[in-house]
């Protein structure tokens, strides 16, 4: 039996309970994971000459092409970053390099604002009033735009290498069209490990 809620706290609790099975940690086989990584390490050899380390120019380019999107908790949109001019690119560049050097990001960098709009309209909807079960909503997490900038610039810098040299083990998992964005999460640790070998502003020798 479903119970209708309307208060902010009650709605939050209902959404948390409804989506907990999807987003909570799940058990996995460590043996299978190790076998996968062993096979991956024996097959893949990265050619870092195909990658480009993050540069100030790369962040300037991102600011020019970044589309408008919902901001994170800080309310700073891509348009606001772009309006800040050269200072914005410099701040984003230094932030990216700092993280690649192993430093922790600033407070709130990974904090997300969650939205749960309904997946589709249904008969009986009233203007401004949506009554849905939690699983009939679409969870959308909005990160801060500086977070997106760091991810986008690094992902772009390694995209040629990952496209050409990724193991078939990964290509079987991810659709080609979405490959660079999806694969970013899997190899971001590798990029950070190899930062010492990157020479800023040049292709890695």
C-alpha cells in the first residue's frame, strides 16, 4: 500500500528509500575483479604520446564551447564562468593541475544537488503538481560547473588514446558513441598516476 507524502522531509525520506537499492553499495566478487584487472594489465599498453596534458589553452577552449547547463549547489553556471574572462580559465586550470598533483579539491567540489522530476506526464496531472512513486522519477545529480570543466578537459586530452588503445574488454561494455564520457570514470585514476610523466603544454614523449 502506498502512502502519499507532501512535506519536504517526508518526500526526501520516500525518495531515499525508493532509490536506495539502486544507489547503495552492492557485494561483488573480488576474485572476478582481480581476474579482470590481471587480464586487462596483460593486454593493454598505453601510448601516452597520443594524449595531451591539461593546459591553460584547453580550459580557455572549454569555456568557449561549454553549453549552458544547470549549476551545482554554488549556483555558478557555465555562462557565469565564461563571463569572468581570462581569470576563469586560469582558476579552472590551476584547480585541474592541483588535483592531478594529488591534492584534495576544495570543499563542496563533489557535492551534488539532486533533482527528481517525473519520467513522463500521466493522465490526471495538475499544473505544478506531480504525484509519483519514487521509481517513477528520474534522478538527476547536478555537479558544480568547475567540476565538469576539470572532467571535460582531462577526458578530451586522453580521448584519442582511449579510443585507439582501449582493451576489447572495455569496448564490449560501452557503446562507441558514449565511450569517452563513460570510460573517463574507469581510467581517471590512471591519468592521475601518470601525471608526473606529462610535460605541461606538450604531448607526452
